[in-house]
C-alpha cells in the first residue's frame, strides 16, 4: 500500500503552537546573536599581536612561580622593557601614518660656527702651556688663515691644501710667513717630527707678520694678487682641527 507523503509529514511535525513557542524561547535566549554567521568581526593585526604577546607574558609569569622572588622581578623587568619597546614602535608607526612626526634632531643640522682668530690664538696658548707644541703651531696657523678669510670677506675653498694656500698667496706679502708656517707643520704635524720651542717662537713671529700685513692692507683689492681673489665660497680643510 503506497504511503501518503502529506500524511507522513503531518504525523512527524509537531503542532504549530509548539513550533512558535520553541522559536520564541530561542530568540529570547542569550546564546542567539543575529550578527553571527557571515564572518566574525576581526581585530586589527597590531592589536591581535599585542594581545597575543600579553597572553604569552601572562603564561610566562605563571611559569615563574617556582623561581626565587628576585629572579622573577628581574625577568619581569626585562619582559616589561621589551613590551614597552614594542608598544613604542607601534605608537611611532601609527603617528607616522597619521602625519605626526617626531621632532628632528636640529643640533645635527645646525651649521657649526667657525672659531674666531682670538679663540684659536687662546687655544694655541693653552696647548703651548700644556707642552703640546705642534698643536700650538697648528692653532696659530688656523688663526692666521681665519684672519685672512675675515679680511677678504670670503672663506677659503673646501678641500684646499696648504700648498694651494701658498699658490694663492704667491704674489702677496702673506706668502713668506705662510711658507714658514707650512714648512714647520709639514715636518711636525704631518711627518710626526719633534716640534721645538724654537719652532713655536718662529711661528709666532710668522703670525705677527701676517697680522701686520693684513693691517697694512695686504688684502685690499688693489694690492692682493689674482690667485688670492678667486677663492670659492666655502670653507677650507686647512681650518679644521
């Protein structure tokens, strides 16, 4: 005898009022969420990583219970330092993304003020008093070059060697005293030969002659040589300490 499908469905299905009552209980229950399905909301990657790290730290603290208190404190301090560094990197990255920049180190970009002739002469005196005669000669030479720069109103070219200084002053009254300076420095500063008190006194006389020549107008446009007047607008390596 064939089975009637409609009769079978009616026999198996519960009454309609039972279905409505059961559905109402499900909807009122705390486990029912209409937003479930279709994907759970996801945390940002950085927050997920941070929470995972915190969980690992918590597990590490739980595993340290058997260790001495002092050792636990040291390990805790190290872990907190690592966490602080990670958080700082995350914050810095977020700030850079939204356009907030950390202040730059302006001190590295500031142009260093050239030492004045007087400062270099004082440095020469201090070096001589401490027995460092070659440095005393070097600072005195730098003072002479700075006085020439100031008198000309323009700096020496960058990378200028001492011999090129002589070439630029070849027809100037500055040439003889500068030659005396450079001859002494080539032996005492570059060739590491002993610098004597006599060398220092001679260079002090060279410095005095340069100061007098500048005062007498050796750097005036009508008297200075062409090589000296063609220097580029930059600083000379000869002036570096």
